């Protein structure tokens, strides 16, 4: 099933001429299904809780909505987009810039922890006077609630991307609530993700006044599966993972590949091992400050270089598991199994964006253990995936060259 609504045209949504030009230049021929389903409602100012599978263009739903309806003459902050990682914040900012390219007076800024110092953010706010701000919860809370440098009393849009993961993280949730309380009651609330649990939905609805209609887009679990993504698993002892990884790297046609591991320590170890074997085009990416005082700068650089195709293998933690859209990534390898079905769906969605072909391979550790805070063993997670999606995941074949056929 193709997600493009061929019957639908961007020009039927009453979008500004400048936006239609930018949409065309971005190469969007038709709205995707989620865009076709939600744009009309979003453009009318409705409250939106929007679920659609990975890589199907949720970002453009809020970017086009905001750009079409925002007051570009204003020098007040009208739109706040909150994301769980700085990489995702930058990506959303870039989509505003790309689709807002022909709208001269739109000003978008991006604020997050570990990037520019707060003082620089404050200066930017005062001099640039952006109407749209994209950022991560902690830094935004600091700017809005603590330093009171960012005024949100004229806010018209309150947008949460990857909303479920932020609402399930108690710290982020608290920050978001504090920010929310500073904003006016009358505004448009929009939340996006590929996955929502019942409880995250309920929590999100508390942000919306009782008398307001909520337009909800939900998808059935079976529809969350990316049909063009080939998915494989293989049970093996921990000690054999590296051997199989190298076989895959040597045999398969990887453009770019994200290799997910469970910890930053493990990411470092794996990169070292790969380099020892002569694999040069590999780097690691994770949060924290393990790499010293310049960790955040290096993280940013690594991310940008990977985006720009400077190296082919990225060994990353869950930090890169959601939202990130890099079209050259055609392989995802779960070197360590994720700890839930949701995390699995998000991670493998990094390959096969826009429903293109991709391959995801998961290593399922055969030893039984639920240490390091994991709730389920690898095999339990695998069984959960197989139960939800029977016949979709196959055992990794002996002949790895068949993966690219
Ligand atoms: P999601 O947030 O749903 O995972 P994204 O918003 O990151 O997906 O979009 C995935 C990719 O699809 C991006 O590269 C985006 O530019 C592209 N895209 C979005 N809408 C369209 C469209 N209508 N036609 C073609 N490509 C699109
Ligand atoms: Mg997204």
C-alpha cells in the first residue's frame, strides 16, 4: 500500500503561494496519507493528536500549518516546537527553513542544552525576535521559566514532536508542563508520534481544555509496520554478535547504516573493535559527556557529518532511535535488541524513510538476562514483535547477499 494520496494535491489545502513553491522545490508531489488526513483540520486551528508511522511526513504537517497561519509581521514568539533531542530540534528547524524559504519575514531559532550558552540564546531572542522556536524541554524551560528571557504570552501554537516519549519521561514532562503554564490558554496544541500508549494519550489530552474538540489520528498497530522494510532477526550468544556484524558489513549493500547498542560504553567498544578490523568509516554518537568537555560539540559534528554522508556507519544509542530522517540510511542493525516493541518500531523506521526499501536486522541475545534496567529479555521483546506482526520478521538467511535483492 502506497502512502501517497494520489487524488490529493497540496494546492487544494489553501496553502500560500510561497509554501506551494517550497513544497514543490522540496520534491513533494502529493501529500502523504497523514498530511492528507490532518492538514485540513490543522489549518483550521483544531487541536491535534496525530499518530502516523515512521517516515511519512509528520513534520510537514505542523511546519506547513504554522507557516501558513502565523503572523509573519509579529516580533513575538508565536510558535513553540518541543522535541526530545537536539538533533531532532535542528531537523525540525531545518524543515521550517526549507518550507519557509520563500516567506521572507519568518524567523526560526533553535535552542537546546549543550549547544550555544544560554546567554547567546538570550541575545538571539532580543536581537532576532523569532516567531518560531524549536528546542528541547530543559533549555526552553530555563529560558522561559527560570530566566524569563523568552516570553510566551502570545503563543499560538504549542507543538510536541515525539510527544509520547517526552510525556513518559518524568523530567521532560515536568518541564513541558511548566512551559505550558506560562502560555496563554487560547492556542493550538499539536502532538505527534508513531506510537502512543493509552496513558500517554490521556496525559496529552490534559493539555487541551475540556470544551475543545480534539482531532485524533490513530493507526492500528498492524498498520505501523513499514511494508517495504525487510526485517530480520537472529538469535545468537553475545560473543558471536561481532562476527555476524562484520559479515553483514562485508556482504550487504549499505549506503549508510545505524548500529544501535544499549550504552555509550558499548558504542565506544564497538567502534574500537571495528576500527581494529580496518573499518574506518565509523563513528559513535550518544548523549552525556563521556568524551570530555567537548563531548557536545563532537556530538553535533558527528551528527552533521553523518547527515552529509561523510562516513557510513554510525554506532548510536537510543538517542538516535526516533525522528531522525537521513535518507541515505538503508540499513538499521540492532546490535543490542531494543527493550520494547515501541522502541523497535521507531529504531527500524530510521531505514526505509518515505516507505523506501530498507533492511533492519536485529541480534537477539540467546542468554537470558534482564540486567541493566531492561524490563524484558531480548527473546521476550522478539516474541512481542512476532506476536504483533506474524510473518513479517524472518530469520536472517545464511546467504546474506539475498538481503539486497
Ligand atoms: P515522520 O516525522 O513522520 O517520521 P518526516 O517528517 O521526518 O517523517 O518525513 C520523512 C521524509 O519525508 C522527510 O525527508 C520529508 O522531507 C519527506 N516528505 C514529507 N512529506 C512529503 C511528501 N508529501 N512527499 C514526499 N516527501 C515528503
Ligand atoms: Mg518525525
